[in-house]
């Protein structure tokens, strides 16, 4: 079950954290994975080389999802070169925290540009390829914060809630083409994005997680593999929560 042999997957922001875990998990199931990065070329190479060393198929691709023309061009080129595109994981995202009264307009714009516009550009370019093949899987990495909100994360929460609207809209638009579109809403996951939190903050968060532990990137990657698989063929427009019970 959940094998992905012969399929091509692109994972944005795949050089570290949740994206890296998704890339590695998809490759472990047999997919040829394209690890997208914007800055960390060395880290992306390390991920791809690790996959290849374990007998899998992987390569890297630089593009900034905040740059719509560059993103669409890169996805189109990858699909042409590899002859197909079966799975797209729109994972790239940024969080710039700040209390509402101090939030800067440029920081709102940056988050909207990468997290929302970037995701739409990825969906547009990948559905174009997938609709010709009449099959495809798109997975958006949203966040529990988009569902429940958080102090100091108004703009980030807005972008992650937007992804849920995007998921449901694209799912409806492409269901007739056999392209399924779903979102994952991770809870609190130990990655570079959350490393900056001090122990007191982490302790506070732990109290709100019924399963009593902070999540790992692999917890999210398992959900990603499921949604990418043939076994999830009847799932579309759904939000899969991977949050330890933090929000139910
Ligand atoms: P991370 O910061 O480690 O990884 C984010 C990745 O996105 C990085 O590789 C980064 O280079 C890439 N990226 C950023 N801007 C990009 C751009 N313009 N173009 C291409 N790539 C870009 O964070 P993470 O925790 O692994 O987060 C991955 C995703 O999961 C994000 O969308 C984040 O919002 C979401 N998420 C994280 C958590 C958490 O607790 N860590 C919880 C819920 C949702």
C-alpha cells in the first residue's frame, strides 16, 4: 500500500523541515522527487543525495515560489523534462510573527506573496500538466494556526486559512479531471521554523497538545504520502489535521 513507483513529485521548500521529510518519505515509496529550494542549495543537494544513496530517485530545482513567472516556468520545464508530474506538495512557507499593532505592511505582503500567491502559482502550473494526464495529486501544507488563530500571527494565520479556501476551490475545479487536492494542517512541529521558541513557550504549547508531545516532520510526511497515494483516490477538498489533538 501507498507505493508511488514511477510517479514524479515536486516538493517546494524541500531542503529542510517538513518539506524535507515529505521529499524523503515520497522517495522511500518509490517516487522520483524534485526537491525545490530557494536559498539552501547545499541542503537541497544533501537531501537529494541522501535519497539517491538509499536507492531512490531525486534531483534539485531552484525557484522562488514568490516569483510567479519563474515558478510556472520551472514547473513546466520539470514536467516536460521528466515527462510527467503526478504529485505536487506546496510546502514552502514563511512565518513573520508580530503583534497586530506592530505588524509591518511589508511583512504582511511577503507572507501573502510566498504562502498564498506562491501556492496558487504552483497549483496553476501543476494542474496544467496534470489535467492532460487526467490524474494528479496536489497537497497544500497549511497550518493549525489557519484553523484556530494565534496571538502574534494574524498575517500568517490569514495566509494559512487562505490555503484552505484555495484547496477547496481547486479541488472542485479539477475533480472532473481526476486531480485530487487536499490540505494538511500540521500542529506544532519541531523544525527550524519553531526552533526560535524559548522553553517557556514550548511548555505552554505542550499543555495544549493532548498527545503530550511536539510533532515531528515525519508525522506530517506520513499524511503527505497517504494523500499522494492511490489509496487516497476518494479524498479531495479535505483538510487532514496532524496536530496531536491540539485542535479538533
Ligand atoms: P522551514 O522554515 O524549516 O521550511 C520552510 C521551507 O520553505 C524552507 O526550506 C524555505 O527555504 C522554503 N521557502 C521559503 N520561502 C520560499 C520561497 N519563496 N520559495 C521556495 N521555497 C521557500 O519550516 P517548516 O516548519 O518545515 O515549514 C514547512 C511548511 O509547514 C510551511 O508552509 C509552514 O508554514 C508549515 N507549518 C509548519 C509548522 C511547524 O510547526 N513547523 C506548523 C504548521 C505548518
